[in-house]
C-alpha cells in the first residue's frame, strides 16, 4: 500500500483509578513503543489513536476513560505523542497522503 498505518481505538479497561498505572499504562506503553520503534526503523506504523478521553475530569470513571490527571495522560499520551510528532516531522512526505 505504501501508506502510513495507525494503531487506532485501543484502550484498556480499568475499574478503579488504583489500577491505572499497573494495568493500563503498560498497555499504552506497548502501543506507543511499537509506533515509535516503527517510525525510527522505517516501518509502516506512524501514529496512534487511543480510546477514550474524558474531558470532564469530574465525571464518574468509565471503564475506558482517560482523564488529564491520570498517569496514562501525563506519562504516556502527552510526552509520547510529542515524540511521535517530532519524529514524523523529519520523515519525507508520503505521496498521495495529505497531513492534517
């Protein structure tokens, strides 16, 4: 296909906030690590789209919800998304793909 691939709509159920760092964070680490390694090694995976952001930090914790004060947000999503952005900026444009 010669097109970039995304790992998308992945998540990990947690039933209470005490399970986030030991259960969900390692899962996100694997997805982000696979993406970053692919970019660095010229592989096809170029991005991630996780599920599910909860913008209302006061709402009840849903099974997939990620809030801005969770370690998943602070230690995985924010810094590693920036790393992916920085890495992909240096790559040549893919013919037929329009970045947004």
